[in-house]
């Protein structure tokens, strides 16, 4: 099933962990509709702008799968509202800045990015169907003393990397 011109339901629900554990990771109709909106309004415009393949590392995951991988069952991934991705050969920082400046989103997180290492980390982006509920929250995720920390990203300059 196609969710947009270049994205399929299969690639937004694929999970090696679910396959290994024999878990059903099929979204409901409402979750599928959320995935369609995420693809049409965020992922497809990214694909069209950069004219490169957007590789999804994590899309929809049901609550059980989310818990199995150590994530929250309250994650927007569990609602079909979020995806983690990369565009190989394009700096993740460049992609996330472009999203911030050009698209509507709920959360945009540059995860575990290391300045000077363009392919480090990945990008998490979420979108809610009620456009007024999209917070346009732009964050950086990093590890500090063994735990995950988040810090807001302001502006589009390299000074954001100073902790």
C-alpha cells in the first residue's frame, strides 16, 4: 500500500525486532491515516526537495514493540505520527535545518549528531493531523553521563553544539 508517491506502508512498519519476536506490527486504520499524513506532508516533501532516497530506520511500532526496544508506549511512533530517518550522503544537520525552515511538524529531533560527522545520528520527525497541535519543537538529543538529554535548537548556526 502506497502512503505517498515514494513511501509505502511496508517500509513505515518494517521492524527486524518484530520479525524476530513474531510480533504483529500492523497499524490500525487511524494509525495508517496518521502515517499517510506524515508521509504526504513531511517525508515526501523532504524526498522531493533533496531528490534522494529517504531511508526510514523506524516508523510505526505498536506499544508492545516499543516497550521491547526500550522506548515508551506513549511515543508518537505508536500512533503512526513519527519516523526516524536519514538521507545518506546529505548531512543530517542540513536536512533537519531545511525541515525546520520549510515544513510543519510537531517534533524535530536531531539525534546523536556529531558536528563534523555529517552521517552521524539520525533525524526523528513527527506530525499530528490537527495542524494547530503541531508544536514545531526543534531539539537535539545527546548522551550525557549515560542518560539521554534533550536541548532546544535555536537558529541555524553551529553554536548550537555547545552544551
